[in-house]
């Protein structure tokens, strides 16, 4: 399996200038790869392999490209073709897409060294720090807040300059499946060690066994963002004061993003540790955000990111995670299967057919759990009445950092 670790970097001024320079040269190379591709006849476009073979010629013609490490240059060529492939996939799905645009200095902010051209020294720095060497650039100090697992292989290293001006280094890691925890046999799964998750409206999540997690309160952060954006609008674009205030806005946005990600890490780690199987709705996040009502809260929820975190942690912690069809989970009765229309403001489920009553989100979570069992080919255990799946006394967790929900001191990303 592939995953990554990210670290805050603290380059010296001299090294930071070299990082900036290489970043700009890689941007120029990316734009040249794009230009070379667009100049080719429509029926004879160059492949990634073809353009990699052109690199020696380009380095002779434009010596600035010769300053780049060969593997890093190839990774930049691969980046263009990866973007091109994603564009084709969107077009095949019916999206109205254009062409890949030319990258400006504000757009292009990262460089990847693939397979070689880098070294990690976690011995010479004092506790909590390490050093990474990038070929033709130098050594960069990083805050080594968590060690790279011994069983993981470093496949690539990326340095990035954020819009705030801060530098980060990310390690792309690969771990053999034999080194991962073994997942519980699916035939041994039941309602006691599995959970369905409803991605809620009143709560962030609602589980099939009656637990809820509150929404993250970001109102103070958004008020600060509005304040800083008003200040930015009064600055003259292009001036030093404008650039200084733009970074302040970027810092507030970064803080919001980090707070949401930290919240999701705590919830997802708790779920994969607590249960042997987690079933979650396969949401159409893009369609949800296109709806006018409450779009910001849906974006703050970052459901796709939440599901991605769940899926990769499933392998790290030996848990089954499956997405299930979302359509009808709210309307369908978890007890008898009869559908009942419910306006958004109706928060209770009361089945006119069998009389089953519960919270609306709890009913949806139980349907997710049942569909998860069906997706694994198990079917719902006949001796498990749906009324016993959810706790009679719903436990309400005001914060996922509460000690009875998750031990934040032992959490890992």
C-alpha cells in the first residue's frame, strides 16, 4: 500500500533561494513540455516516454534545464502527462473540459524527486528534527515529528512552498501488504464489531450503534477570515502591503484546513480502531456542493477527504472499510424496508408499516450497516433484530477528543 508523511521544513536562506530557483526552472520545464505536446500534430502526440527521451537534447539547447536532477526532471514530465490523463478521464465522463493551462509562478509550487536524488539523515539533528538532502540543492532541516516506519520504503520525496511562504517536505512511502495488520475474516463480522456511518446534517457523523460526533465549530475562524479579506481588498494589488496581507489571508485559510483535517484524523482513527468493519455512504460530493443551500458547511465537512482517510487507515489498522449506495438510506425503514418520504426538517423516523421509530440519522446509519453486510456478500444476520443495533440510550459525544471517545495522545495521521 502507498501512503505519505509530511513534515514542516526550515531551509536556510541560501538553500531556500536554491529551492526557489529549482522550483521556477521545473515550472519552465513543465511549460515547455506542454508547449512541445501542443505543437505536435493531433494524430502524433508525444508520449511521456518520447518526451523523456527529449530531455538530453533540451538540456543541451537550454543549459538551465541541465541544472535539474534527471529523475526530478522526469517526474515533471510525468506530472504533465498525469494531469493530461486526468483531463481525458473527466472528458470521458461528460465534463466540459478545456486544455491544460500554462503554469504561472503562483500556480507551480512543488517538485518531486522520484527514486533517487535525495537522502534522509535522521541521526545528525537533535531530537525532533532531521535533514533531507536534495541533489543539486543541499540539506534541508525538517521537524521530524514522527518516524518513517522501518517496514516502509521511500519511493519519492517532494518539497513544496505553500501560499503562506512556508516550506514542507513529503515522503511517498510504500509498505508491503505482508507487513500490514491482518483484517478480521469477513465471516466473523456481525453487528457488534461493525458500524454504519451516516454523514449527517445535525451532527458530523451518526453511527448505527447510537453514537454521534458534533460538527466542528469554525465560526470564529471564518469571522477572522472575513476580517482579513476585507483588509486585503483595501490594499493596492501588487504592492508590498498587498503581498503581506495576502499571506495573512492564506494563513487563516491554512488554519481552517488544518483544523478540519486534524478533526477528521481523530474521528477516522477512532473508527478503524474501535470497529472491525466500517461502512460509509458513497456520496456525490460534487453534486452536493453545487446545491445552493448550506454549501459552505458541506465543504467544511470535506466528506471525500474523510472517506479517503478512512480507506487508507483501514489497511494500516486492519479494518474493513466499504462504501455503499447512498440513495434511499434516509427514506427506507431499517426494520421492514418500506420507503417513507421525509422532508429535510423531519428529524424522526416513524414507519407507518411496522411502527419502528428512531432518529432519522440513526435509521440511515442502520441502513448503511445492512447494505455493507450485503456488499460483503454476508446478508443481514437473521437473529439480529434491527432495534438492538442502535443503543437505546444514544451517547452524544460533544468532541471527538473526549477521553471516552478517542485517546488523542496516541493518534497518528
